[in-house]
């Protein structure tokens, strides 16, 4: 496991948010009779990891892992009633773990956590979520959406359940461990600016068949009232906190079973008021992979300011955010979408479907343009002092209807000035392998950056570092791009100023010759297989 940052960004320099663990009671003082495992599964999993990583996760010891309330010790007519009884006893004793031994538990409604509450399943035989043999024996099953083509269709409230918490702005020391979740998303989102919650753990889960229906479909003027469309802003895991989030060792969307086709789906044509009807049910399916995988601290009702810093958007700069060793499949939007001060995104795998063809725009109400975007990104990040290391990813663009056009975007690792992007000050992108380009896309302030030892294939561009926005030139300072293997072009541009920028020992691995373009004043050296293009900006 790599956690080494070059060029002055040593792993030990990453911001830490350690707090002394409170005095913990003995298990006998705070558990139900049957109890269950009382260890900290996070620290057990990463016991042999580098000290710098273990130090990042020390806060998980603040959770009352040893206080275990076995669901079998509580009475109720339903699994939800038993859970509520266990939760109330745990709350009365200061919080702890609600333990669900191996078995299938059925829930007809949302599950609400509370301050200090962890849901934990039985530890699996194979604990590595990136392994094909990863299987969990504790299963939570929620209602399946069963579509109807009659009247207004099946009511949305019959399905699309979530795991939430009572007071998302303040509830802390909570999460889920080793549970197979079928048909329920995780939504633990407080106010980006003012929440005080901390210490959220999402660890060792399996998540499938998560979706939300788009609230603007069906359109009342021209779509049948029974139609549904998978909402692009849904997510398997969406969480936020003021400090300390761990999303690690989860397996997302490896066994989707609930997607369904819809015959006679209606759309507005691009021009005029003509309505197009697709009789083929497979042209506009309700697809349970057409949304985000993991979203951490990137949710705000009115959106974020552009290319911002912690004084303007504190919610993008929360400390202690770690996204580690997850396996994620998705076919639209972003696999991992996160921000933080000292953010670490490491060792994840992001997967996609190569054969994608789509017949609507992202809203599900109109015919798509040739230049439409469904994002199709592996990792979209923001923050300062960020490390993105040792991830593997595949991203693919959609073919638009039966035309020759492909959707735009398709980035591997991206930050941009809009849409929750921040300025860049402290960044290591190292040891990643994928087929979508690395983009620092039109961010006006880029400094203290290392992009090293990545292996990027596919696409016209492989590494795109550009501080010039559509409105004004920007600046590069202390930027090193070295030892990368790429099959596409390199661009390093900051027309306002480019100080301390090096581009060296990169290797072009594609056919023919790659193009290497930099701002004037940057002198590339010892790169192989590139044609050096005329420089950009004043000499």
C-alpha cells in the first residue's frame, strides 16, 4: 500500500484530527446478554498499514465498539421494531453497536441511526471488498420497486428506502459495518457550512439496487403518468461531516438486479414541440447504475462557489476524510466524488460498462444533443493538501442514440473550477492506472502539485493541467509532472505565470508521437516519444 508523497508533501504532513479517546466502559456494563464482536474492525483491518495511515484512523477508537446490543436479545413484531428497541437501549447507555448476526433482515421503511449508533453485521470469511469472493452473511433487504403501466404507476414511496440519522447536523460516532444492503442508499448529510457532526464510518459493506426516481419525471404535459426515470443525483453512499469520515473496503453495484425497461417512453424532440415515443423498452430503462457511487462532503443545496478556499466554502475543506480500498461500479456521473483538507483517496477500483448507448438527455425529458454530458468520471475531487494514489479505473463515454457522436467528459481524475471545485494548493496524484485523463481543468490557481508515476491510456489527452479559465489567465507554481506513462498528449498551461514548473522523464506509450505543450518559460526535459509543440503565452 503506497502512502508516500514526493516533493515536500510527506505523508506525515497530511493534516491530522486526532482527539483523545474518551474513557470507555467495560463490555459487561453496556451490552445486551448475547453481545457480539467488540473489536474495532477498522484498526484490525489496517493493523499492518503504514503508521501515517493508522494515525489518520485513530479517531475510530472513539466509537464504543465494545458496547454490543445483539438484535436477537430484543423483542418486536418486525426486524425494524427489534432494531428500534435495541437502539433505544443503546442510546440510554451512551451509544454502541447494534449487532446483527448472520441472516436476512427485512425492512419495509427507512432505518434511522442516532448519535453514537453503529450497525454491524457478522465478519465475513473474505474481508477484502475488492476480491470477487467478498460475500456478507448479514443481509438487509428493503422493498423492490415493481413498475406498473397503469394510471399513475406504482407509488414511489413503496420503495427507494434509505439509511439516515435522526439529527444529521450533530449525530456523531455512527455508521455501518459488514452489512449487505439491498435497495437502500446511505444518506447521512448535514449542513455543509454549520454542521458539528463527526466520526462517520462506512466500512465493509456491499450495496446494490440503489436509486431515486427523478422528481421531474413524468413531465405533466407529454409523458405518461406511470413513467419513471433514474435520478442522476442519487448515490449509493452520500455523507458529510465536520471532521473525520472513513469510507473504506466497500463493494458497490456488483450485482444489480432491479433495472427495468419501459416501453413507449416519451421525450420532447430537440427542436419544436414534437414528442418522440420509444417503443423499445430497452432504450430508456430505469437503470440502477446511472448515478454517483460515493459522495463525501460535496452536497450543498445552492451549490458551491467557483475555485474557492476554506474561508469562502468551509464545507469543502473538512479534515480527516479518507476514501480507501473501495470497489465501485457505475455507468453515469462519478464513481468517487469528494472533498477535504488533507483528503486521501487511495487504493480504490472504479469500473464502468464499455457498451453504453443512451437516448435521453440527463433529465429524462428531452432528446439528447450530440454534445451532451453524463459526466462519466472515476474520481472528482476538491480541497487542499490532497492525495490521490494507487487507484485503478475504467471510464467510458456513451454513444448518443444511433449517431456517430459520443458524450463529452469521461475524465479519470478531475478537478475543475465549477461544481464544487476549489483552488489547488498541495496535491499528489501518484501511482494511478486508468483509461481517462488526469485533469486540473481550468483552475485559476494551481500550486504545490506532484503528478508522478501514473499509467494513463486512452483518449486524446492523458494529463491536462490548465490554470487558464474561460475568463482569464491563471498561474502555476511549484508543479512537477514526472515519470508518467501516457498514450495521449500532455498539456501544462498557466499563461499569467508559470514558476517552478518541471515536466520531465514522462514516456509516451501510444502509437506515432504524442504532443507535449507547455507555457512559455517551462523547459521540458528527458521526455520520450513526444513532439514538443510551440509554447503558450508570453515568452
